[in-house]
C-alpha cells in the first residue's frame, strides 16, 4: 500500500502525531473508535492505533493489544489459544467495526479482514470500501 496515514496534503496541512506520522480527523476518529471497541471487550486501555487510508482501503494497525491474561498464556506456550480468542472477538465484533467505519467514512464496507500476532501483540483491521459515498449509493439503488 503506498498511501500515508493522512492521504494527500502539503506541508501546511500535514499534522503529525507524537511518532511523526501524518494524521487527519478521519484517521484519528477511526483509530479512536476501534481502540474503544477493543477497550470495551478486553477491559484495558493500553491499546493504541494508527489508521491509514488509501483510496478505498482503510487499514487500522493496533499495538499493545494483549491483556495480562493473554500475555501469561503466551508465556506458557498457549499462543494458539490467544489467537483463537482474538479471531472469535473479531468475528463477533465485525458488524460493530464495519458500522463505525461506514459511519465515519460515509462509505459502505464491502469487505473486512483481520489479523493478529502475539509477539509482539499487534493486530490489523482491514476494510475495503465501496467507491461511492453512502448517500450517493443510496440514491442510485432506489
């Protein structure tokens, strides 16, 4: 993917986060929504996210996702159990993820994919968007 977190823009409209990455109100809002969903389910507030948007692709990369219990399971050799739990979480919350991204982007999500890794504890939420905004799509399908 060749996009940047904020998409396009010159140096004057090039806001950066504390790690020097480009941000926009939209990428920040998506990151906040996804982190909030993680916090609701996992009960901790360490998770951080960076969202990248390029054309019809939204990628949200999450770091520090693991709970203390998951970290202990991984240390005892049960990484597969942690991944299975994470896959179940993403399957159960796919609709919530999709609704949040559709609301914020005003575009329909046509595909959602998710991936997790235990060392380090990172996840990626990938959304493929319809090419037309939701309002335009609604008027075309009437």
